[in-house]
């Protein structure tokens, strides 16, 4: 099985530049495909880098041919169902957005207070030894200790 340097880098988790550097130095042998692109043998990659991590699923993914225009009737039905599902979800999303927009136009319920209004109504905590009390004493005493010093 031959891989492109890009696929090999994904499969083995090695940067593409590293693969090209090893190819240029002779550490990793490669062949030239009829299309002019470079190809690496899987056995050569395993010799240099060992077994790829999670190789069973990764190799199966790379060996899967890309989608072709010759779709089977089952594939066409499946794609048609996906398109219909996407259309229905888009319609549902549009309706939900309309509902949210109409709810935002309604007045707030009786007795409702926003968080900003609630924060304004909260009294300051009475903590004579807290930071606010200390800062207040400093600013009101003008830095004096209360005995005129």
C-alpha cells in the first residue's frame, strides 16, 4: 500500500516537513508515481517509524475510496433523507427564532426585576472590619486616626 506524504503524516502523526526532510536525506525511501507525485510504501514507513497509532481504523479510513458519482439507489435514498431532514430542521429553527423574537417584544411579567435593579436595591453589608469600611474611614478621616493627629 502506498501513501502520499500528506496521508502518511496524518496516519503516523509526523509533520509533513519531517517526512520530506527524511526523504531528502535518504532515511526514508520513496517512489515517483506516474502522475509525478511522491509515494511512500507502508512497509517503509513502518520500518522507520514503527506501527502507526490506532492503525486498523486509520488505514481503513485512508483505503476507503472517495465518493464517486456512481451512487447506488440506497445511497441516493439516504442522501435524499438527509436533505429532507436538513430542510425540516432549518424550518424548525426559523420558527423557533420567530418565537424568541415575539417573546422578546412582550413586556416583562408583573414584579419582575432585572439583575441591575436588584443590585441597586441591595443595602451595603454592615461590616465594620471589612475593606469598604476601612476605605470609608480613610477617606472620611482624611488620613487622621480620629484623635486629631
